């Protein structure tokens, strides 16, 4: 079993590297095509290989721009099969972290919560893979306050690391009633960059496809790279008005790293993106939106 997983992982990484090379080549051809169409000077980094790229452009079909190889897409079964999510905590969790994990279980339809106990991360990931789990969620705390969320897609990744802040749980708001269990509609706002699309895909495919009559709405709104999570139920008293009722919880998320592997491969997995907060332009730049 371990040899098979290692072989599948090597094949996955090889296909991923080939896809990245193909993506870089497509970007170069697109830049060259735009420069030729607009009668602009060629970019300096493309002048040496401009003739080779122009010959390759002659064999491209119209409408093929932006088409990627989906053979290596980690989410190729999204929408076909409902995701199976496992939620766990760091070791020795406080009562508030346990409550937060329970509320996360109510957010994701069909999710299961598992007590961490003394299990090591490698054993957890192997058990999840053996039972067909598609995503593993791990929440961390600091002095009883949830401060971290890790979303790891199985079996090969990616793994996204988020910082949590301004967490308001359902337990903190009185008289909220029962949480809805219908499949929610999703709203993503402000994810316009390539990294933003990547993050929205990671979050979107944690949820199954909703039905049209569902009145449950979950919003991920990005502003200055802080993702605001809101959970609402709506009703229509008449044809002209819509009433929103927040059912909680609410929190803010900030992405700080994406790895290409799973949780137990932190020491060996490649880093796809990492936030560098101590550079001179860190406060001025936004990465999730253009």
C-alpha cells in the first residue's frame, strides 16, 4: 500500500510539472499573440524565442486560449460526487475549540467530526484516504480562541493554510434556533486574480451542488486579502423583498500558504504560494484580487 501511494504521488508530481511547463508556454504564446495583434514591440524576455513561438502559434486552433490540461486537476470529480469532509482539532483542545469544530460540522453538509486524541497526522491522513475522505480540515487555537484553519484536499493535495480572526460562534449569540441542513448556495466576491481563483476553487469544492429551492446562502467576500465568512438564510415575504437572517458562525480568514502536498508531507511538499509579510510592499499589495 505504501509503495502504491509513493508511485501514485511520483506520477502526480510528474504530471503537475508537465502541466506547469505547458502553462508557461501558453502564457508566452499569448503575450506574443497580443503584441503582434496590437502592433506593439515584443517583450524583451520573448525576443530570443519569438520565431519558435510564432511557428507554434500557427498550429493552435481558434478558441484554445486558456484551455488547461484537466488530466492532473485535483478537483476533476467535483460536482460529480459529493465531497466527504473530516474535521478534527489540534491535540488537547479546549471546550471552545470543540464547539467551533461542531459548528464547522454544521456548515459543511455531510461532514464528520473526529476527536484528535493522540493520533499522529500521518495515521489520520492514511485513515482518511482509506475511507474515501476528500478533504481534511484541521482547526487550531490560542488560549481558547480559534486562530487557524488548514484545508487539505485528499489524496494528493493541495493544502491551504488560513489564519482566523474575529470569530463569533453560534454559541455566543442567544436564540438562534437550529442550524439549516440544506445544501447552500455559494457567493464568492473579490477573487479576481489567478491566486484568488485557486483559493475560491479550494473553498468551493468543500460543498456539494445545491438545489434551486435551497434558501441557505454562504458568502466568502474578499477585501484586502481578508476573506469574510458569512452564513445566512433568506426568505421572500413577497415578490419585491428578500429578508436575510444570519445563522452564524462568522469569522475572517487570511491565506498565508498553499502547499502542493497533504498534511503529513509538510517537510517534503513544494510550496505553491506563500505570503511574505515582512517585505517593503507587503502592506500595499493584494494577491487575491486584481
